[in-house]
C-alpha cells in the first residue's frame, strides 16, 4: 500500500474527524457528539483491520472449509446464512425490496457469487490460498478492460503500463503450470474466470436497479447468489457426496469464520467505511489482502513462498497501484463522469 494512503488512514484513526482527506469532502457521522473521539478512532481502526486482515485471511479459511465440505455447498451455506442476517438487519431498518431489486440481485448474484465465489471455492481444492488471492487481485485489470470495451472508461498510459505489469505477474504465476496437465492448472484458470465474472458484475451493476440502501444492496445479491450456489450444488451431486461424519472440526471452523467474519463483519465494516471515507482510500484493502493471504498460507498451511510467488506478487500489486493512479488521472480530467461503481468494485473472498 502506498505510503501516502497509509498516512491517510493513520490520520483518520488519530483525528476521528476525517474532513477533506485526499483532496475531497468526506462524510462524517450525523451525530458526532454522540460518539466520543477515542471510541470513534477505535471503530475506524477495527473497520480497516476487518477489510485488511479478515478479508485477507478468508482465502485460508476457504481452503480449510473445502477440505471436507464440497465447495459449492460451502459457498452456498456461507452466503445463505450471511445474506439472511444482512437482509434481516436491512429489513429491521425499513428496507423493502421490490421485484426489480430481486431481478437485479439474481443477475449480480450469479456473477459475483455463483461464478465468482463458486469457482474460487472449487479451485482452492487444488490451488494454494495465497496463489488464489494473487489471481483474484487481477480484478481491477479486468474491470478496466471491460469498462473500456463498453465505452465507459478510457485507458491512460499509466493504466496501460499497469495492465502490462499485471499480465506479466499472472504469466509468472501460472507459467510453470502451463506445461502440466492436471487439476492445478484448471484451478488457476478457474480463479481467473471467477475474477473475470466478478469484474463483469461490477461493470454492469450500475445499469441495474439495485437497492439504494447499502445493506440491502449487499444482502440481496448475497442471498440470490446463495440460492444459485445451492441449486448448482444439488445439480452437480455435491449434497449426495457429503459424508457428514467425515466433516472435520477444522472445516466447520473455517466455514463459521467465513460466515461471521468474512461475510457479516467484513462486509458491514466495508459499508460503514464507504459512508465515512473516500472510496479510493477504502479500496486500498486490495493491496493488503493478497499479502495477508500469501503470508498466512506460508505460516499456517506450509504453502511455498518461492521467488516466483514474490515476483508475481510485486508485479500484480504494482499493477493495481498503476491502474488506480491511471483511473484517478482520468477522473481528474473528466470529474463529471467519475464512476459510481466503487462501492461494489472490490472482490473479496
């Protein structure tokens, strides 16, 4: 993560006010007097920790969960429970989804969760959690290319350089597998396919009639995606393949962690931060998540941390930095056309 963005976050945590950070106006809580400055600073620190550390750790949790629970069942149960909790919360606050909301929810849910997370959960049976996280980090590259192909965005020279660097990182990461016929290569390709599907959902979501309510906007696609995942699990025979007595405690804890922390805690923290911080600052979690995933995979799961992984990590993270800088330069030139898709543009596990 760039130093100036890290200093912004620390300034937010220390000040508790967050006005004009990053050269743009920032929303503050409606009733700041009701929240003590120190308590607000702690909330801010915990929220950033959730989207940095928790989302980074979910890749390892997925690996543990799918060891003895079929992948589509794992993803379906996770999002069904988390989505129900989020929808109940939104409903209690007065949110009422319309027919158009549900239709849009199924479209986005199919791209984000059925394909995006379904392929990721399946792939982690064969691909290390750190490698999966690095490949998921290619999502900003896919978004840029798709938005450009649809005439929604221009590619600056800086962004083009970032794309080239990202392609190099993916090539370094997957090149050794191209000569090997097996599940590992299929797993890598599946993760890339999931990243592409999530990116497609980001690009088309502004054109859909999704709820304006932040919690409802998260809950509906999550529930719809869960229904599609569970249907796919039934069609592919995963429910019949489950050996309930063979499900390990580690897999159950991995699934519980994904539900409570990976979905409910991290998603609500993400939404809370978007209401109080510049979206570009919140999006810095995309720099941290792969690093956390690679480190935890090496530390807790004995995943190899080779020079190939290090070089690919530097290339892909460098690509994200360049692409974001390129997007900012285009936005400065055309402020009236700044994209509104930041709230849903970051994929997480």
